[in-house]
C-alpha cells in the first residue's frame, strides 16, 4: 500500500463534527457529504454569484489528477480540505489553492475501474470505497489508514464506486454487481471500529426467502442515499435485477429491485418500498438520487421523496409511507402500457428483450443516470440531466440465465437539461445539451442559478426560472455535478471537467 | 398477464434452432499464440479497464459489443490494431481513450485473442446476435414502409445508394446502420458577417461554436452568435424515425434492405 504525502497541513486542527444537525443545514464553508446535505436537493443558500455578475466569474485554481479517468466523484469539503477520488485514488487538497496535501493510492486490483463517486467524512476520518469492494478509513489529516474491511467479495463479481452515506456512527456502503447473480446488499459499518452493524438485502441471499424476489438477484444500491432525521429514515435507490435481460426466469415484480426503499439506520429494517420498474428487463436502475422535499402538493403540506428514474419516469412519493403522489414521464418512453393503481409503470411484454430485437426508449444508459439532479424550492423545479434515447434489446435462451443474459445496444440519444414542475410532472423548460450521451449533474443556488455542463465539455450556468444560458467555459466533460461553498467571504464553485477540478469565483475586487 | 406473456415468449424462443456454424464470428486473419503468463496479465488488465463494457470474458458486457465477433480483433496482429484503438478510444461511440503502457496493451491484446480462440472452439455466442435471429420481417411489407409511411425513399433508393446493401452489411451491423448510421456527416453552410458563405461537413457544434471541415480538409470555427448557418443533417431524420417505428416496421425494413443484394 503506497501513500504519497507531499506536505501535511498542520493548521487544520479544529475538526468539524459531521453530525446529523450539521448535515441538515451544513455550514456554507463546507460540502460535507455527497449531496452536500442529507436532503439530496443539491441546492445551496449562497447568493454572491448572481445572474447579473456570473459572467464575470473566473478560474481561481485547477487541480489535475494526472489520471486517465474522468472525475465522476463529488468533491467533499470539510475543514478547509477538499477530498476528491477516482478508482484506487484519493487526494486531499487545500481549498484555497487546490494544491495537493496528500495522495493515497490503493494497490492495483482487477475489479472494474469504471468510476468513483466520492468519499464520506466523519469526525477525523475519511471513508473510501475501492473497486474491489473494500471500505477503508483514513486519517483525514494525513491519509494514514486506520482500518480496512471487506464490504463484499470482489472475486464473486462485486465492485464498488460508492460514496458512503453516514448517519450517526453508521457508514452505509453499497456495491455493484450486474455481471453475476448476486444478492443486493447495503452494509452498515461502524464508523469507529469498522465492524459490520447490519446488512439490508434488496434481494435474498442463498437460503433466505425474504424479500420474495421471484428468483431475482441484483438490486444493488450503488448510489448514495438520503436521510430524514425527523422520521429517522434513510432512502436508497436500488438497481436492476439479475439476470439482467432474461426476465422469464424471474417471474413477478422482483422486489426490491428498481425500487426506492426506506430503511431504519440503526437496524437496516425495511419500513416501506416502492418499485419504479416492476420486473425490469432493461437495466434501468432506480439508484438515482431520492430527493427529499417538504412542501405543498396540491395544497396539502407533504413530506415527499422525488426521483427522476433511469426508466424515464419522474416519481413523487409521500416519504412517510411510500404512497405515490405523482408518476409522469420526463423523457421519451415506449416500454409501459400505463400506470397501475400504485403509481407504477406497467411494463409492456412486447418491449421485453427478444431474439429478433426490440426498439426501446429509453436506451440502456437511461433517461437519466447517476449524475445528480437538483431541487430548487423557490421555483418548485426538479432539474435533471435527461436523455431521449433508443436502444435495441435482445434475448434468446442461448444467452442463458446468468449475469447479463442478453445483448443490448444503444442506438442514439439526445441530451437535455429538463426542469420538472414537481406538482404536475410537466416540463417547465428543456435545454438541449448535445447528442449521443447524458451530460452532467446539477447544482442550484438560492440566487436563482443552475450550474451544470453539456456533452461537448462546457461548464454552464443557466437561469433556474427559464433555463437561459448565462455563462459557459470549456473545461472537458463533466462526470458529475458541481459543488459550491463560501471561503474568506467569497463564493466558489467547483466543476470536475475531464480529469481536473476547476474552482471558479468572482474576482476579489468584485466581492464586497 | 405479464408472466404468462413472458413465459410464452420464452417458450417460443426456446423452440428456435441454434445458430448454424456458417454464421460464426470472423476468423483471425493471422493466427497468433501468446504465453500463458501474458494472457493472465491481460485478463487482469482487461477486467479492470474493459470488462464492464465488454464483459469479463470479452464476449460483450454493459453497452460494449462482443469482441470475439469484432472484425478489428480478427484483423489484429499482436495488438497492431487493438493498441492504437485503446489509446484513441472511440469517443463518438462512447468508448474512452486509455493511457495504458505498452506492456498493458500487449497483454490485453493477448487476452482478447486467447478468448476469441476459446469462444470459437465453443461455438454459439453467449451474448451475440446472429443474422438469422433478425429474420422475422417481411421484405415486401418493408418495401411498402420504405416507400410509404417510413419516408425512407425521400433520401434513399434501392437502386442508388442502397444497391447491394444486403451484400455489404449483414445482421446486427445492417440493423444498426439502418436505424442510425453513426458517422454520417451533416453538411453545413455558414454565412459570414460579410455575406460570404463557407460550406463543408459539420465537424462539431454546441451552443457556443460551430466548426466545419471544408473540401480541402481545413477546419474553421466560429462563435455561434457571429454567423448564420444552415445544417443538413441526415441523422436528424433517422432519429425522428426511431420514435415512429413499430418493432414490426423495423424488422420489415431490415428484411427489405437485406433483400437488396
């Protein structure tokens, strides 16, 4: 295990307690968790950068990872230190200069290196998942390893890209595993000791009958969940079932795959689940961010959870009980026959993968994917990276019953940023972002700005109310959503473009 | 209802014949062998860097095609085609570039060739799509759709650009090309503030700049707000059509194109 230390900043001694209260309304000089706070709204109260002055923001620093991999992680900022990760790598950076404080590398391994979403911080520890599904706790000050535990057996086909969610002393870690028939598991690990506290299975492990998944495995929880301290419930999106494209061998709805599940953080006990894609046969995870919003729905105050799901539908649920309030498509869809009484799309059997191929919208890459959406309470808009796309899906018995068990090919897609009115599901505005792939994640601020990127590699700022472009800079393809914070009286925005982080702010002279 | 339909589909599919040997993947042009050590090293690198998209066994994964059926792999000799592709990527098709060492690319090429040899010995194709799998359409109905509601004939003709298409392309390749011929260049004409016009093929376009390549191969780029332009994009019609095809239409047009030999 190699640890690179360039210099260790000794001034950062007042370690900020990343506790539940702080993550509800984190200090504006931090971005302490994947979504910025527990709600998943990825909305900041900062207002220094406005629609009037945003055209004057300038690059303040750049950090180049020197890696081939695109940055798909959210930077985490605590105590003046930015933590940014790629598979096998974690860097600690000085927030004021972007210069490296230390760099940790995990030994070379053969698990999938497809991306890394970020780290989590608790007390004076940083928690990093590895491609081969370990969780390591590092000293936040110098990157020294405190402990290293195996979350799941990578030899069986598990891997991890996950940015953990921490509630109290529970470090909740998810894994991936679509190429093998593996039970879906979310593991809670003691933040101090590394000991396993509980495992929630979205599909049953061998020899267990609950949940009754109809023979399906999968339902991996590879994305970071959200948390409501008042209800003391964690919300997590689950992935697609396995075998992936062969649905015939796993009859029924296959709970709790392609679902939003509400769990008790102390026990991992399921309180409710809602399936966005019953009996999925298209790899459409519901792993996307379950965004928590308190507000009116048709005149009634509600505690809601909202998700724009990979299958092309936008869902609003009552998060106290999982009951559906709204289901509406936000992208081109042709795979459902209607919506059932529970608010779930009804899959059309004619759009299941077949020997001669089925032309299906969305494509396998999805109507959206892991790149974070944002909710802006001022306008009531849920803003999401979307794609109208088509794929062809094949299955024949020769493809078997294991892992992918089928073949599919993306045909074409068009990327957009879409602003959804959460009370009606209607698209308030639609901003084209290019062809061929989904674009970037989203950040909104209380000054009415939306920060995102396009397919061509431009970082962009749009006006939240109508989607008008106000600013752009070519920085390379963004792998996730920007973050923002205030430091020394100045608001900064960090975009990850290509393999670099870029910090932008107004020139010092313009800041009062 | 869903279950019985799914079960019926499975039964119907189970009754169909296996792929005949005549549809096997392209044969390796120059046979080549590698040390087991290099193949093992390549397996590890392949799994880490390529396995998610192309499958751990190279036979296709999430999005990426089955490499044992790849023409490029068949024509590759000791990485002479695979290594440059790894370094450049195929960004337009979603494949990133990789900064791998020569040792890594040599090892990856060795593993892919070894897998191809193994898969050829086994036959079939675990995640493949064979040309005869697609033979469910009616060519006559496809011709009617092509000339009628599909409006394909407004840009294409059986005796012109598509003459012999069924000989040039088969199976999945033909179907993909028919649905969306990636790489087909749009033509663009840019009108400069002076009133002069420049024409060429569209190289790139985003919200802020437009770039074309002219007949001499030179690239020129303008901020969007500085010029006026018109784009004739053959892919636009194909994309629109994706929202109109029924699966029957798709298979019928495929059958029609396949008959143009």
